C-alpha cells in the first residue's frame, strides 16, 4: 500500500529525533569513536543538503526544546567532564565538551518564502563597503574592478583603520570612493587582527547600513583582498535572499565569514542586531563573524544562502586570461596547509548568477607573510595588462567561458576526490 505524504513526513521527523537521541546517549557514554562517526555522518548530510529536508525552519523551536530538556537532565546529574582539545587557529576551538546539541551546529540554508520568490526584487542597486588598511595598491585594484564589473553600483564606501596616506587618498579620488576613517579612540589597545576587523565592520554597518537599506539598496561587505572576476549585480547575487555570504571555512561552521557578506534591503528593521563579532557557544570559540549565528537563530524568517567555493590548483591562461597566474604560483610556493593549496574562489550558488570572486589569501596580513609588496603589485599589473585593463576591452564570451569552467570545478570544503592527500601530499 502506498505511504501517504503525511506518514512520510512523520517518518522523517522520527528519524531526526532518533538521531538527536543517539547523539545525546553518545555524549553520556563518552565514546570517542562513536562521536567521530556521528560527526562524519552529520557532515555528509550537510554536504548532500539532506539536512535542509530533515531540519526545516519550522523545526527550530522543536530542537530548541529538546536542547533545553537535555540541558536540564545534565544539570540534575551534576557531572563534570574536563576535556580540552588543543586549539587550531583555522577552526572553531573547543574548551570543554558541550552537554547538549548546539542548535547552531544544525543551522542550514533557508530559502525565501514562495511569496518573496514571486515578488519583484528590489532594484535599488548595490553599495559596496570595502575594508582596507594601508595597502593602496590592493585598494586601487579592488576599486577599479568594482567600477568595471558591478552592474548596478550605487556607491563605493572605503573604510580604513589606519591613518590616511596621500596614496590612499589619490586612489579613492580616482575611483570616486567615499573614505571613512575608523576613529582611533575606538581601537582597543593591543587588539589582534580579528578584533580590529570585526570592530571596523560593525562600525561601518552601524554608521552607513540603514542609509542604503532604507533606499532599497543592497550592501556588499568585502575584505581588502577579495576581487570580482565577472560582472554581477545585487538582484542575482542575492536571488531574493536576505543574506548571502561565504560560510566560514572552519569545520562544521555555520556562520558568515566576515570578508564576504551581502545584505538585502529587507534587513532594514533588524540590521541593528546584525553583528560580525566573535563569540563563545557551549565552550566553543567562534572566529570573526560568529555572532551572525545569533542573528540567524533569532530571526527564523531571515533567508540566507552560502556562496559555493573552489580553489585554483594550477595556472591556466584560458581562465580569466591568466590574470591570476602569477598569484597562483606565489600561493603554491608559500602555503602548505591543505585548504590553502590555491587561491579561494567564491561563486554564486544560484543558476541565475555568474558571479565569481577571487580571494587573494592573506594579501593584507603582514603577520603571516611580510614583504608582500611585490605580490600585490604583480596581481595589480597582471589584471591591468589583461582584457580587464583600461586599454583593452574584455570579451563577455570569454568571461562566461571562464565562469563555466569554474562552475564545473570540484568544490571545497575538500570532499570526494579533492582530498588533502591528493592535493598536498598528506
């Protein structure tokens, strides 16, 4: 006899509850091997997008209640477990075993409502917020590509957290970008790079976001080493979502990486609560952007999607005219981490969009690699001498051919055949 749709849904929900119960019992038994097995299973579900079917938005409240029940149970037993995992700076770090499932670890992409999908998308254009320090060569390249490739650009806002230099002033003037200098009295003494980054981005949002969102204008927040490689616009970049961002690359992370976040005009009423700071949840330390978890959990109707990612593993003169080849060679010579074998490429998750962005890894970080002036100048000159440059005209057919090539690449996080052993030799 054919199973009804309602019965099918009940079976799926039952499987979710069984999985949650299994994880709770697993914590109680303190079985390390079983816990790792569950993590792998959970990772496979997320990669296959099955979690989007198993954990719909309407079930968030149910999962919260289950978490509260297990939390009360653990409190009554008053057990204390002193387990510490050595921190890895590239991932979220654990300072103690959580006693319940953190709902943040089950957070999946949310599609907009059917009404939103059918509604006419806002056409207020795009304001781009760029965050730079003293690297005026990168700023010049970034602003130049924005002017050339952003189709519905309304404004360029340049945010700087260092004293303004004459070179940076000239760059901003050449590309008609408004300069915003982070107040020195808001800098915390001895603040690290992540602290400075989150401070200036949050300041930029509080200072300028409502001005643009209120006019129906979307906002794109970009780190100083992220560049567009193809034409893009706010409508296809958001595709009716409230937020589209690069998911933080930490394993099992469920929050926005601070360097690429697109905000839709629909966030006007709630933007005051959008925070890209670091945070702690159930003993885990979340890097810059971690507080976006709290926003997504608080506003259950906010729709969002992650950008897809890949990496360029080798030079290719047919890929965007080889404009990135010199930088690709530099990265392969200086990085040994398996997820940094090539520059990171962010591409739109939507079929309606051909947006591709290039992340010039650590190009603004002096603490990791000093003396990168030659590298910055090299990629600047390569782009300017390519068909992107002012003295040449790029071919849209060539751009689309490159975009299609990127879309057919294997994605990261490394999965399937794209393994650390294969790429980095172990």
